[in-house]
C-alpha cells in the first residue's frame, strides 16, 4: 500500500511538472502577448496604422473593382428584399 501511494504521488508530481513546462509556458506566453497588445503604446501604434490606411483608402478614386462592386450591390439588394418581407 505504501509503494502504491509513493508511486501515485510521484506520477502526479511528474504530470504536474510536465504540464507547467509545456502548457503552462504557452499560457504564460499568450498572457504576455495580450498584455502587450493592451498597452497604451501599442494601442496608439495601431490607431496610427489605422489612420494611415484610412487616409490611403480615401485618396484612392475607386475602392472596389467593378466586378466586386456589382457583386456587393447584388448581395445588398437581396438582403433588402429579405428584410422587407
């Protein structure tokens, strides 16, 4: 009985250590990445990139190709018909 308890405890400790080495490290890494994304500096960088992309889009004459515009128009018309029913 004593050896069973020792073996079970040993296996539990090994699994616990293995979990922290593999999965625990990945979870910690993901938490660090999320913390970086939430920082004010990164939020400002993302806002600046978004502003630049919007400025580039506004400066373009045509946003969509004629085929894409036609496809989107047909889709929106279909949605309008379904919503009006």
